[in-house]
């Protein structure tokens, strides 16, 4: 609930994870109906999904979304929040090719206005270095020149 009724406020809240958005003044019956709607969707989720997110895996790389931990080659990785989010996005969509703009908007939650390319490059480079230190025998992220990044098969 918010007193902010501007469209950009609503869009920003929904893009950053809000399930719904309602502005003041509001009707109590409408709020109750919206809450019931969210609860119905939640109850339809399989209990394993609702209670504990599944481990994300690729090769010998594993992310635990609940504990926010990552392991590669049996070695615990020390990742920043952005590095973890990038890896989680890639592991959640193992066959998808992510353009830099797509990665930036998905992980940073902001519009890509052309300035985020270097930010993405630096984070991918740092992530690759950490993965290589954990398991030098494996390559996890591949660059498709001129297009973006994806998990390496």
C-alpha cells in the first residue's frame, strides 16, 4: 500500500518483487480480495517449492537459494550479492542466452541505458575468476560474441 500513485512508482515496486500494488485511499473489500488472490496462488504452489527452493545445479556448480551459498568443484565460493544473483539467473535459465542489457535489467532491477555494459563485464569477469579458482578444469560461463552470456554446456 502506498500514497504514491504515479505509474513509475507502481511499475518500480512490481518489478522489484511486489506481488501487488494498491494506492491510498483504498477500499477494504478490495484489499481483502487482493490478499485472498495472493493466498490462493501461494496455496497452489507445490509445498517443496513454497517451503524450500530447489538447489540450482550445472556441472559441479551448485547454488542453494535458501542458504544463499554457492559451491564449484566442492569448494565454497565467496560471492558478492550481484555475482550470486547473476549466477542464480544463469542457473535458473540454463539454455538461455542473456544479452548484457537483459542481465543488467534482471539483476540490477534498473533500466539499461547503455552505461551498464562495463558493470556487467566486470561482474562476469570477477565471477569467472572465482569459479576458475574453485575449479580450474571447468568453464561455466561462455561469451557469445556480440550477443551475450550463457552457461557453457
